[in-house]
C-alpha cells in the first residue's frame, strides 16, 4: 500500500477514535416581546421592546471513566454589558464531576449551581417565564465556586453538602496587591457559605425537598435561609408549593435582624397535547418592620401573579404569551402590569 494511503487510513482511524470522546455542545435562548402597561416606577410605563433574557452555550466532556466536566457561557443583557454598552458573555459554570468516589455519589469541584435555586427550577420548570421566588428576590445566588458532595442513598432519598466562597459568579477572588503589601484581601477568603439539601421522592412524580444555606458576610451580617418544596407532577398536570424564611443579621437600617419570607404556588395543566396552561402566585414579605414594609419597595410585601399559555411547536421550541401582575405594600403605589410573548428554544 502506498504510504499516502497508509497515512490517510491512520488519520481516519485516529479521527474516529477521537470522535468518540468529543465534547457535547448544547445551548438555549429565551426572551420576549414585552409591553409595560403599568409600573410602580412611572418612568417605565409604556416601555416595550423585543429582547432576550438568557443565552447559554454549554460544553460537556467525558474526561475518563468516572470523570466529566462542564464549561458554560451565559449572556444576560441586564448583567453582562461591557463598559461601551456592547453585549457580552461571562462564565456561568466551570467544574469537574467525579462519579461515585464514595458509594453512589458525585464530588463536584468548581463553579457550580446552588441547590436552593437550581433544584427548584428543575422541579417546577418554566424558568423561561420567571425566576423562582428566592432567585427573583435575590435571596441567594444561583452559582458558587466551591466543592460539593451529593449522595443518592436510594431511588427515593438523596442528600448533598456544598461549601463555597459565597462569591456567586463574581471575580476578584485573589488578594489585591495594589498597595504592594497584599493586605487588601478579597472578602471571598474571609466569608464562606454552606448549602445542604435533603430530597425525598416517596412515589413517582411526588417530591419533597428541604434545603438550607448559611453564609458569613461583612459587618457581621450573617445570613441564614431555610426552604421547603412539595410538588407532584404527572403527564397531565403539575402542582407544587415552595416556602422559605431568611434572616440577615444587622440587616435593617437600625441594626436589627432583617427577616424575609415568602411562599410560591406553581402549577400547570395540559389543555391539549402540546398546550399547557401555566399559573403561579407568590406572596413575599421583604421585612418585618412595618415602617419599612409601607415605605420602601425592596422591603415591602409583594403579591405576584403569573398566567401563561405554553405552545410547544416542537419539543425544544416554545412560544408562551403571558402576563405578570405585581402589587406592593407601599402606600399609594401602583401595581406592575407586564404583557409578554416569551420564546424559548434549546439544542
């Protein structure tokens, strides 16, 4: 055989072998046409636009038996703009997962999802319509840089522990050396956070999730959060509830503890094969102090209602006309009324 044919055959063999372990790429995008019919901030009234709210591009790679890694980029126009106004991307996930180092477990090291946000999204679905109640009110970050161990004790019971920097997706994890002495150490080195979850699935489709978080914070503002989710889903409908309590030491202007809590009811029902009616109601208490609740929007009570129709034109392509209504406990405030047609696709 001529050498050129031998070389071509070897390259084809090597390419086929390498191709068995290529990264798997996936992605998603969702956004809306929206119209602000009413808003507590009158400067936002009658605003309308076609926009996107989230883009993911993900690469998953099997490194070796029992080891895989993920690298994910995100673009969010509200949080990832460059100084010149151009849209940008940033790192959402970057971790390695070691399968079964102890029993039936996963040991994950790196920038990864936090359970009190991401498990709720997985249970309820419909993240393209709205964030879960904790995420919506900034109770916890959806990501942290740390180490986690998850154990699946049986098909019904699993648990996990994550210890992180309490830095979310923020950078600047290294000591600042601006003064030449390296004494201005970033807060991520001083204040850690821990997450814990317990999940019980007594029967197929029925999930009970308990999770919590404790975080150290500057100015002795230690943060404690507890959360519970109960949900049942089958092919015809889904119905569930999520409740949380949160406290921030020295979090109120007078130095007292800021206490926040909320409850969210989520559900959908299949009207036809590819059409779901989706509904949600949240009640959120931003502070226990009556003066704050009645005068300041971040601390006020809020009632949130979402209604939507989900048209699945393909399994991974959805169009969802929806409306959001939010009322506030602030005296003489106007409610927010937002009309949208949300699009979602994944690949």
